[in-house]
């Protein structure tokens, strides 16, 4: 085995891991900060070493061979173990760091967590990069273990089993509409609340029922929901330019000049936002620094 390892440059295994993640030479080269020609050359050496094509042209990028599929998980585990051995002895220097971090967040998390941390992040680690991806909570664990994301921001009830997490803040709902909304001069009664025209955020698309409707149903009441949209940040524009109202997370609307915020006549359970990450990066100094930076920025 020792003789076999001597014939293989460890960097080639890092390249193979990136290629198996991306199934694309161009994207793998971007992930590795190498030229496409350098990655193509390393792929040729890997093919020679394993005596297998590893990746073949396909209709949508490149398709891994059965041998490549066999290598995927053992290779990822081996590189993660080796990384743990090495990085524990390397302190993180933010000013010299060149990491590309990948965070999963929807627009609410972007606005309430990432945006407050961004300016200080750019100042403290100017040569790093941050990619924000939208990822369904059910896919977070898989994508994190595959190295496609490093960190995610979810509601506490969405935390995948087996992932590390840290509570960030608890959120509550308020009633919001445009600044001069004629029916929001004061807290409306529950009957008035039900008569108002409401907009709802449905991340999965097209839904007209939410936690507010569950709470109303327990009182044998219904509201008039006339608009369903997929994004929180579009919601604020809708509220500013129409007579529609919405029960919204308070952090999304606090301090906005174009909106009137009043207490809701209906008690609706709030939620807790958390930061989650996979075990594979838990001890990495760079990742520890990023987590601490985010917590201190909120």
C-alpha cells in the first residue's frame, strides 16, 4: 500500500473529490481555484492511476463511472479525516484566508442573519468569498455532507437529524401594512382582522394556509387571504404599495419607514432561528471563526 500511495499526489485526490461533487471540469476548477487545463491534466493522471475513465461525457455535464461512484464516499471520508489531522494544528488567520464559504438560506435568513454579518465579514476576511444558496431543509444534511454547503440557517423545527446547531434568536409575528393604511391606525379587533385582505408567504409556492389559519380555525374563524407569494422580501414591497396586510416576522419589518406595524389581535406561535452545520467541519478553525463571527453580528 505504501508503494501505491507514493505514486499518487494527494492533490489529485482533492481534485477527484471536487470532480465527483461537480461532475463538471469548469465548476471543479472554480471550486479548487485552478485553471481548467490544470484540472483536465490532473483528471488524466487520475484516469491513469485508477485505470478507469472515472468521468464520461453525458447529456448534462459528465457522468461518473461505477468505479468513480465506489470511490465517492470513501474518498470524502478519508479527506475529511486527513483534514481533521492537519487543520487542528493550523490557526485561522482571517486576514490571509482565501476560503469560499457556502451558506444555505432563504430570503428571511439572508436579511436577518447574513446581511448584518456581511460588512464585518468583508472587513475581517477580505479575501474570502461567500456563496448563498437556496436549499430545501430536507436536503440540507445531504448537501452539507457532500461538501456543497458549509452552513445553513433554518427554523429550529427544520434541523436535520445528526447535524450540529446553535440557536440564534427567537422570532414573533406582528401585523403590518402600509404606513397610512386606514385600518391599522390602531390594533384591530379579531373580527376586523379577519375582514382585512391578507397576503401570505408560501415558500413551496401557491399555498393559502399557514400558522395563522390554524390558529383562526381553532376559534372557528377564517381570514381573507387574497395573495400568495414565495418570498418574504417581495412581501414588504406588496405591503408598502397596496392595502393588503400580513402577519410577518417582526425582524423583517422593524425600522421600515414605509410600513405600519401593530400588535396582532390573534396569538400566533413564533419560531426560533438556528445555524446548522455538519460534523465534518465542526472542528475546523476557519469554520469555527465563521460561526463565532455570525453569532457576534446578530
